[in-house]
C-alpha cells in the first residue's frame, strides 16, 4: 500500500514538474508578475534506487513542492570543463566565499520554478529510502529544516545554486554552486542557450542544516 502511494505521488509530482518552461529566444522568460528560481536539488542515500526527496518552498501563493527520485533523476554535466568560458554572462560564476560543488553528473534535478514576485523561503526537505534488513525491509523517513529565504522580482531569473541533501542516518543539507553543470543541463533538457539574464544569488553557502 505504502509503495503504491509513493509511486502515485511521484508520478503526480513529476507530471507537475515537467510542465513546459517559458523559454523565448533561448532565454528563460517569466510570465507577467512572476520570477524564475533555479535550484539544483541533489541527494544521496544508502539506497539510491529506492530514495525520493521533496523540497518545499513557501511564498506569496502558498506552498510549492518539487520531488526528485534518486533512482531515475540525473543532472547532466558537460565534458568540457570550460563550458561557460565563452558564454555571455551577467555575473561572476566564481563569487568570493561561495563553495563550488562537484561538477560531475549528480543524482537529482535542476528545478526551474516560475513563482510570483515577492519573498519566498525554502522551508524544508522530506523524503525516504528503503532500508533492507535480514528478515524484512522498512522505509527510513527523512525530514530536515532548511529555512533559507530568497526574493524574486517580477521578470527576474535567479540561480540559487545547489541544495544537496545527505539522506543518511545523520542527515544534513549543504549549499554550493555548480553553474557549469547546471546550465549545461538547462541547455540539454530545456533548450536554454542564452544565460545573460540569469542573476546568481546563492542560498547561504556557509550554512549546513541538520
């Protein structure tokens, strides 16, 4: 019963997450009154094939929830480490004091969220993974507070960096930026070729939530 419910919820949330992203002339273009938040949600667990994770965001229109499945969702990485070198950018993607994450392929998904302009908060992450025992199996539940605020202006496109959740028995959340990998994935999956309107405004890279 539990497994069936998880599969149904994963299907519904994945369907919502796969809605068309507003891209015009290769650029992410928010609808009127909205901005776009880009978050690379990644995770690891002791059983990736069975693990699912949801990120929850509160804002002016209520709660937004996006879910990933570690067994199927992957963020692609470019083979060329200088992928962004010759691209027209409006930001420095090596900001002082920001942790640079691993640029290799990661389990997770680059979330592209069209949200109403205003104040938002990445409140928490919830998920589970299957723990295999000698005689039986059980699902290990994960719930982590994050409480990271961010602001979106109308027409703004903001890259908030990577939120990485370690779903082990001592779960934690880490923040970093991976523009080469994440923007390559945006181009490969979403058709985004012009990054010049994307502002980098990472979540608190100095914090680790437990």
